[in-house]
């Protein structure tokens, strides 16, 4: 609409302006409570009479503090005058309604008012309730509702024709539908511009049975249980199923399917219930229903969202070979880092190329090599995989510090198959860590066990290695030293027994600590002798075995590796100690923890595990550091170390390598 650029005088100092829905009228209000209406046209802009005077709100021209236009009717507006709300149609007022609320919305012949003062004074102003607002209906709407309840359909139609409004026509159409007056309902929906209602009427016209029509009408108005019963009475169970499906009531649909033993509908209801729980992230309930429906695709998505990789593996095992979901499951598990399981799943679907790519992405070169040899793939020959392994190790070594590079190289070599190279890297890490005096003994033990385990893996696979048979060459600087190859567990034993002795000492079991510390004398080539005999001396002091203290101090002082300053400190300590206690004073209540030999019945030395009388060598318990003189001995199947049977029964793993017992 194009307006000429004309001007007109309006109320002075306006505080609010408002146009109606078709921009033909303008309401203006100022701070003094005056309110005027202005008529707008294409050719001019003119001022009408003062609204307060015309509509007879009162003799005063003040008192108006708010107004609002209807969103869907250009002739309908409301004015807040003092403590009253007055609705106008074509400047004709309806009966005032007592209200001091603020106008929120005016449409569909209903005015919504908010009581902000009450809300502000309430205990929870940020949590409004239904009582915080009020709905005022226009007079024509109130009259129409009354006629629809009390009068005939024809009388109601006559009234609505006089007071035409889409809301009234739709109310009349709904009333006609409930009485199955389809033609009347169609006419009313046309006037009410209700396309959905017209579409529903056309559907009813195609229905021949009045019972089915009545059921459709009940469903249309949301009375689903009544509609279901009416469908059942009309012997149309299929329509009852469709109604529940369209409404998304999967719970009731499941009940109906169970009652009727309808397998197809039961499967669909379980799928719907699974999706219902899936959307709400109730994974366990979703899984249960998807399993009942045997909807493996949705079950895979649920397991994936839940991150349940173990259940995904079970799902893949239950799926037949060649199933399309195996590719998705294998790819997902590969992204999670479980390359071995992913490769196994992908081989079920004959996708070795994808399996090898996943293995290479996870640096699992050994599994990639197995697949390459099994399928004789040209795109992934064993030589290429081996070259990729070496290239990856070199690249990481160049970009990282020495220690971390050796760690990563050991891991890559272990995954690729050359276990000796992995062990070599780990032993180099061990040498670096030992040089660092502040390294924790537990870390040294861990590295030693990993390195020795790599050698054990080599011993098991040396006859048919995946990357070719590995042979030890003494002159090859890249291989292990002979001592590590022949006795890979020796350093692990030393650090493990040192930890055992320290734990016993901290727990106050000084006799056991002394026995374990005495065994450490066999590992003076790995451990610091000063540390060994210092621990022996400390445990002996607690046991008041001054003779053992004296012997330990003498050994430390006369060692070539002992620092002169340390030797002086130890001698000074010995002078102070033996001034009070003679080395010959032995507490007979604290006998040495030396077990009897089973053959000659002599005491086994504190410093050895071999009987000095008959030469019998006893196995060493890795859990206590004591020679095992029991008849029953437990041996680890992986590292082949021993523990006393009485001690092994209390443990679930090996005391040294922690392999399951």
C-alpha cells in the first residue's frame, strides 16, 4: 500500500503507537492517559475523534495505560483503562472486565493478560504458574460456545454467519464433525480456511461405514482410547493399529500386538519403542527393544552411541558372514583402536584391504602382515608393511626425544613382530632410566618386565616369525647383549625383590624384609650393593641382630665401588652403634630367617638360595624373596618363575610378570 506523504497532528508526547493487522488504523497513547485512533488511507491521513470520548470509557480523557490490537482482526482491539480491560470491535465497547494485568497477546478472539505484580511478589518469580496469566474471551466467542452447547447446529451456524471469524467457523465445523454432519463441516472449514480439516473431511467422504467414520472423528479429536474401541467394534483392527502407529503410541501398540499375537506388528512396535528410548538416550531400554525386534542396524547405532565395544563384538559374532553391518562394526572398532578384533570382523565380510588399512592406522603391523600373507594381496605386500613399520619408527624417533622415541619404537616393533628389536629398545630405555638416580624402582621393574616379556615372545615365535626368522648375531650392534638374551628376567627379578624387601620393611615385618634383602646379594651386578647391605643392616637393627649388622657394614665399607665419603659416614655410624651394642650380643628371640634344607637339614645361608652343605639349589619365591623348601611349588606359565604354593593360593596373578595364574 502506497501512502501520500501527508502529515497530521497527533497527541503530544506519545508513549505508545500501534497499527492494526492491515495497517488501516493507528492507535496512539500519551503519558497523560489519553488515547486516540487515526484512520489511514491511500490518499490522506486524517484524525478521528478522541477514542476515550467516543467509546464512553469515562468523562475523563485520562486513565488509559495500555492497549493492544488483535493479530488476526483489524477491527478488534483492547484497552487497559484504570483497573479495567475493555475490548472494542469497530470502536464499539464490550462490557468492561475488572483486571489490572498487562496485555500479552490478542488473537483467535482471546486476550491473554499477565499479572506481573503478583508474579513479582511470588516466592518463585522465575518459575511462573498458570495462575500468573488470565485468558479473556471476546463476547462473540463466548456466545458461540454457549450456542454450540445449548442450541441447535442451525442456530449456531446462523450466529457464526453473522459474526464471521475463522475461529468461530472452525468451532462450528468441529461440532458438525462430532455429529457426522460432513457437508456442514466441509462448508465451515472452507470459511475457517482450515486445510487440515478439509483434508480430513475428504477422507471421511471416502469412508462408507458410519462406525468407522465415528472412530476416525474420535481419533481426529485426540480421544484415542475411544477411537480404538470404536475401530474394534467395527472389526477394523488394522485401522486401530494404524492410529496407534501414526500417533506414536508404541507402548499401546506393543500391548495390542502381544494380545493379538501379530508378529509383524510386534516387530514394528519393538522398533518404535527402541527409537523412543534411543531419542531419550536410554540406551539399555533401547537395546532391549531393538534386540526383540532383531533390528541389527539400530542395535549397532545404539551400541556405538553407548560406546559398548564388547557388545558390538558379540553382535558381530552373531551376524552371518557377508552381512553389510560387519563393515560398519569393524570400521568403528578400528577407530576405537581395537585393530585385531576389527580385522577379524572384516575378514568375515571379505574385506582384507580395509582390515589392513585399519591395522596400519593403529600401528598393528603384525596383524596386517598376517592378513597380507593369508590373502596374498598385491596392494599390501609384506615388504611394504615392513618398510612402513621402519619408516614410522624413524619418523617418530626424529621428532621426539630419545626416551619417548625408544618407547614408541618398542611398541611399534612389538606390534610388527620383531620382538628382539622391541626388547632391545626397552633395555636401552632401562639403561637410561637406571642412569637417572631419581627413577622410581617400580618404573624400573615395569620396564624390565616388558623387555623380558618381549624376549619370551621371541622365544615362542622364533621358529616361524611373521617377518622372517630372527637369528641372534653377537657382532650385530642392533641386537641384544648376550646377557639380556640368555637371562632376560634377571633385572626384573632384582627390582621385584627389592620392592618386596622394602614393602616388608615398611609393614614392620623385619624378618621377612631381612630374608628378601639377603637374597638381593645375588643381584649385586644390577642393584647398588650399598643399597642392598644398607637395607640388610636396617632390618637387622630392628631385629637386634648385631652380628648381621656388623657383617653388612664390613661388606659395604670394603667394596671398591663404595664412595669414600659414604664409607666414612658408615664407619662413624658403626662406631656409635657398636659402642652401645657388641656384635657378639645376639638376640636369641630373633633367629635369622634361614630355612632348613630338605636334604641335609642344614640352614640355608642368608645370602644365598643354595644349601652350602649338600649344594641343593632351591627355587626362589618371587612373592617373598625366600628359597622355597615346600614340596608344592607354583610355576608361572609365561615367565616360568616360582612362588610358594601357600602364597600363590592368595594371589590371582604371577608376582613377577602379573600373568593370570
